[in-house]
């Protein structure tokens, strides 16, 4: 699991909503209907941006040092943290007895799903 912490600029709007931008991540922007929602949406936007970058082999820039981010009057900066688990598929070669393979094929079992379920249970993962 990778951990990321980036500064986000929160811009309160006249209707009470808050726009959130990440100066270090081009195009990473979100909005919330209030501060609590804006914080949630900021985490979601950061997660999606980093996952999209990973899937497309786009390098992720280093986060700015706290206190160096510029912002306008009325705005504020908050650090946003996300923990990201890489869920991309990887190909592995596994061996099973022929009779198991045949029985699984007859019953329509997906060996990949069975292995994933077994590993989740063994690892205590959800």
C-alpha cells in the first residue's frame, strides 16, 4: 500500500460550496457542498488522480513542502492523505493438478476468482 500526502487549496464559493485544487497535480480538482464534503471529495479526487496516473504510466510529481503553497485571500491549504492499494491485475503462473483443472472447468469456476478469494481470506484482506 502506498501513502500519498499532498497540499490542497480550498476555495470557498458564494453558495457555500468549496472548490478544491491540488497545485502539484494538474487537473486534479473537486468540489464539496460544505467543508466536510469537500475534504471527502478531495481525498477521492487525489485517489482517482494517482490511480489514473499509475494505470497510464504518468509520473506523479513530489508534493510541495507545507507552507510553500500560494493561495488567494479567503482560501486555505490543507494536507490531504490517501492510502492506495494497487488493484491492477498481474499474470502469475500457478500449477494445479489436472483433475482440479478439469473439475473447475466442468463447474464453470473461474480459477482467478477462486485464487483471489482464497488469498483474501488467508491474508485477512477485504
